[in-house]
C-alpha cells in the first residue's frame, strides 16, 4: 500500500513468531472470515495494538542487542520501571 505521506508507507518485515496451536487456528479463521491472509491479520493486529501510543523517548538512543538472557530482559524491565 502506498500513502500520500511517505512516513505512513508500509514496510515489509520478515518475522518469525511462535503462537499456540489454538491461537493460530483462531487467527486462520479470522483471516478466512475477512478474506485476507494470515500475514495481513498479524499486520492489522500490530497496527491496532500501537495506534494510540505516543513515542515518549528518542529511539535513536536505544541500543538493541542481538541476544539477551531472560534475566537480562527482566533486569532491563525492572530498571525501566524504577526510573
């Protein structure tokens, strides 16, 4: 899809996610009912989940590691909540 505003242009992403079998069944049924692909359902779900969020911080200053342990992730979340 193209938009008049280039900031709103859709960017294709190749993602690998894991969902429960029942979740996949429900999303598949949703896609069939809507006449769209499963990828489009996930795209709409992602868009809807963030539509009302405001960007509160400058993302250019955030470093995203290639890997982290569960403990590292928990510590980062706790640190963020305490700030």
